[in-house]
C-alpha cells in the first residue's frame, strides 16, 4: 500500500511479508476503510460453517454498519490486520481492548487458505502490536467445535487457560514472549522458509522465459544447461517468436503452458520482466529465478523497477532469487538441476555454497572443482531482492546431502536473523562465511541494507556467538571446507607436527602457536631423504600420542616430485586414527581422495567416495604450512564452540516491564523526538530492571556539597562529570574517601580552583563505593544490528588500545561470562598480582539485566553504565547516561517477517 489516504494512526511498522506453511508468501497489513469491498467479498466466499464459527450466528452478508465497524479502527484500542494475496483478503485478525491491559482477540481465515498457518502468524503479529500498546493478556470466545482456532491458541507456546461458559470456550493467556513461545515461533519460521526453498530448489516443472534460439543469448544458455544436466523434471520453453527451442515446443507465455509451473527462470530484458511476473502470478507460479540484469545495479530507474518486481512477486505469493542472478544448482539425485550460467554441472558432493556475487560465481565453482570439493546446492542471490543466505541456511539445516556450508556475503540485510539461524545450523554443520566489511561503503547497488554504526569487532563477536567460521577470502573458505568435510573435528588445541624439513616444521610450529594452538608433540623432522616407511612411523607416533588432538604433516620431496608412497603414508596414518590431519605437500592444494583419485598430476577429480564423510581416506592438502594451520585453527575453534555448553538465555527476576514502559511512554509523549534522561529518570528506569543506580547530587557550591554529603552519609566522593576530566589520568577530577566536612570543603576548594578555568567544575557528590575495578557496560541501538552490548574496563588506556568486548543480545549466561573474559584486561577481574578477584556473578548480573533491558526496549538509543565498580563483594553502578528516542522497527522484529 502507498501512504496516500492512510487513516490517522495507521501502523506502518505492522506491515510485513510472511512465508506461510506451504512456502508461499502473504502480505500482512493493518485494515483500512478502503478494504470494505474486499472484506465483503471475503465474507461472501466463506462457507456457512466458517461464518457461524466466527460470529456464532448465520450471517450471509455483512451490513454497511458492520463493514464500517470492522474497517474503521483506531489502531490503539481496536486493531485489525488483514492477510492478502493477489490483493484479495485471505485472513483477518483483530483485537479489541477490554481493560487497560487485556484485549479480546478473534480470527477469520479464508476456507481456501486454511491449514497454511495464517492464524498462527497473525496471532504473533497481533501479540507484538498489543504489547507495544501496553496490553499483556489476550482472551477469546470460541465455539467448542472450532478445533482449528483452539489449536492456534494452544499450539502457540503460551500458557493457555480454558473454561466452558454457556456452551462457549473462554480462552485466556498472557502474551509476553516465553522461551516456549519463542521456540514455537522460530520453529514455524524455519519450517516455512525451508519449504519455500524446497519448492525453489526441487521443482518438478520449470519454465524458461526468454528461451532464445540464439546460442549467445542468456536464455538459450540457461535452457541448454538445464537440458545438458539431464534435469529429472519437465522443462518448458517460453518464446514469443519461435515455435521450438532446443527441441522443445515454445509457448508464448507461461500461463499457456498446460502444467503447474513450480519455477520460472526469467531471462528477458529488464523492461519486460514485470509483464512476465504478472503472467506468472496469473499462472500460479510458486518461485521466480530472475537472471535478467538491468535493475538496481544499473541506476535509479533500475532501482524503481526492482522495487516493483519485489512488490509484484510478494503480492502474488512468490519467492524471488535475483535479479541479476547467476542462477541455482541442485546436485541432488532427485533433481540434477543446473538453472545457471555455469556451462557444466559441478560434481556432486556435500558442500552447500551461497554467493551474492554473480561475477564471482563461476570462479567459486571452478575453485571448488579444482580442489576436489563436490557441491550439493549452489545459489547466486544477485541483487538479493528477496531470497538471501538466511533462506538457504534454513534449507540446509534439514538437507541431508549438505554437510558444510560456505557463504560469500557482500552485504547483510538482517544480521540478527542471520545470527539466530546460523547458530542453529552451526550446531550441526560447519558454516564458513566470507565477509570483508560491514559498512555501507561495500554494499552492492540494489541490496536492501540499512546503514550501520557498529565497529568490525562487534560484527566479529556476532559471528563468534553464532559459531560461524569467519574467513577473509574464498581461498580460505575452501581451505576450511576441505578440512571439515574430510577429517574429524579436532577435540582440542594440542597439535603434533611431523615433517622432513626442520625449517618447514619450525615454520609450522610458529604458525600454530600464533593461531592459538599448542604444539605438544614435536616438531619432529625426519631426514629429507627418509623413506615413506620412516615418515609413516613418525606419523603413527604422533597420532597415537594421547597428548595430541590433531596432526600437521609437511613434506618436501628432495627431487621435486611427490612420492606416491609418501601420500599413501599420510593417508594410511590418518585413516587409522580418529584425529584430524592436514598436510603440506609441495605446493598442492585440494583434497587427495585416495583410490587413485587425486588433485596432483592432472586436473582435480572428485573423490569416488566423497559421501563417506570425515571417516574416509581423503586428506586435505595445502600449498603452505600457514594455510594448513589457519584452516586447522578455524576447525579447532569451531569444534570447541560446538562441544561447549552454550548456556541458557538470561532471564533475571524482579523486572517491572510495565513500569519501564509507562516511564518511557510518558517522556516520549512530552518529548516526541526523545532526549537524555535525568538522573532520577535513569534511576527509575534501571530500577525497573533490577539495576540499582547509586544516587548522586549535583552541587553548585561548597555548602551544597556539604548538605549533599550529610544527606548521603559519609564517606563520600566529590567528582567532576565534565567530559574533559572523565577518564583522564593527566587532569584529575575526583576526590575519594572524604570522611568529614573539613575534608570535603578542602577537596571542593582544590577541584573548583583547578577546573573552573576549563569550565569543567561540574561537580557532584556521591557515596563512597567499595574500591575495585571500574568497568563500563553500554549498549547502542544500531539501525542494522539492533542493540549492541559492549564491556570494558574504564579508562583512557582501554580506549586507546580499543580493549572492548561486544555481544549481540539476547545473551545466554555463557555469553555473559565470555564477554567479561573477552577483553585483554580481564585478569584485573580475576585478581591480578594478588588483588582480590571481583564478584563476577554480581557483575554478570548487571550485564544480563542490561542486555534484557536493551533487547526489550527499542526506544533506548544509547545507554552507558560508567563506572560499574566491581569488587569482591558485588558490583555498584555509580553512573548512567541514557538517551531515548522514538522506536524504529528492527530488522528482526518479534514476529515472523521477510525483510
């Protein structure tokens, strides 16, 4: 919908495209008065049973009064959403506030679209909107025979109570998200998005639109590649001017094909694409692969055309790959799909690949083939107007043919959702990501990406939280992939080094130490002229050493050619052990597959038994020791992450969400643009989340300082809050442990005289906290990442060396502990040089509460707790700076949505 004629209070942020249970897309939006005719048509199409279940009475037509009442809402106390497809209403959900904190909810789903999960997704969205409006509880009246609606409530993960009154089931439940309701939402999102990719990657009927007879035309190449790969489904050619293309009958349009098309591959000039998409919508096509270029990458007009493409496709329930895509490949035995510009179907294997760059796609595929790495699924997103790496990861979670995933990302439109899905995938399969930047400067034209202010370290922290292996380039991605696909994951950081060159062994040892690995065996160097048998004995000793988790083998043949017996020695030693092995052999790179299939002496050939998994005989080879060690370190870090307890999401008790909401809404009602909170307001907001902010009193002269100290009680601290002073070691602006009036007056005189010329004599009096380690805990709301939590030790030194840890909420208890341990100065918290260790449990509790506050409160533009004085008996929050602003919808809101 456009903004033209929208009623007052219309909830623009409530609009969303959602994937339904069958993989199709519906559009959710608030109802408007102009929906009266659509609503009337919707009602007239419903069966008598559906009408009775909704209204408890037969009502074949809605009166003008009813239509007005249903379509005119205030979007505050009365809210209604409609689900639409092809501009028809297919579902309605609404609530009416009955008390300040409760509302009655009702749904009506089209008979033709029941069973697709529309009611469930509408409940999620209505609950999120209601919470933002201060509603905490839903109630509903449902007839006992309306089992589908009762299931919508009971299956949502809420604690639902029911009672039967006068033949009607009264349903009540709190709508605050719970761990169970969140789990249900994520599981439904996963299933729906995975299904949408299944229909895209496993089509039964394909139409190539723009299938030209000219060999150099893109449409001709794509059609030929599909046919050459011996696609197992049916292929149809669409060409307005030809009767036949590559032996196939040509149709003038998709809607004339006498079959239900699952996937339409669009290869026509950009100005003709919208007409093709409209025809595909009329024909009921489920998915589009747009190879055509000339969209956002070509300028402003192309950008408008791309926006229209997305609107048209989603409005008709279709998913879109592209535009400007290189294509998709599915090597599964039930598909053999090569709907791409790659002239040859790559050999099958267990590696799933996703690339946003069409230009790099062919190089990526060729590089994988050279290394003997077979591909399960490949997809190029092009301008990424719709389908992204998030969607493919949802599919790969359940895809048994994929055992590791490589993602080449030029941009990230929804990092919060990426992190959530990647964590689920990485728990069972390695996820290797090539991503060089997170700023908007590197974003390709047409990629829908919000600007971001986060530092690269925060992005790295997000990937580490998700268990993702971050690499700098495609070369490193394949280095890691060939290891994790063909060898067991390391169980620890202890490595053995065996070689036939002391220099090469020493180089490997240095690289291993620098990468955080522990060399516990060797380096062992056999003589350069040693036989393969002697080399094998040295390897066997390394593999059988109980203090070894992984083995690095490096061999330089004295006469310049790799001896097959040496290769067999490495393979045999590795195959006899359950420990991983990486090998450096005369500049070779790739996977030596055994059984006569090898990367050296000729072109790469996929191992004959590539699907046997990491317990086979394939050995990953590397050109240089540094490459082997880097890959081994990455696999080790991933193995440690996968095996560790990732903890439980923090859920502190004693939280007053209603009080916090009232406070923020009251301030924004008076200051719509937002502002910094006062000390009292900061104290009240933090108290709602169980964080005790110590009071401090601003003073204008020494007598006010004395009065403040008497109010707070001695001993006290006198300090300047001027930014010129705070955190400085040269300009001292604090006096501590002042035990009486005389000491306070003397301290005030000194500070006032010293700081007044700098206009830095902005002084406050505060109680004297227990000495300890001053820390800074802060959060900033980023347009792309949402809340970004940071932790550091206070002081200029920290700022100069940028010793700051980052995490992206929501956090687990393990995340909290790792955040405190992630900074270089963390030994100060553990008792450095005989000092007492601080109470990390109390400090962690502050971090956990702040993470929940920032996760739940979109209006928090920035929040800094400085200092948080951590000591052996607790953690005291002595200062806070909080800025609030109107809430902006996050990239991963608290309900299912395609962004």
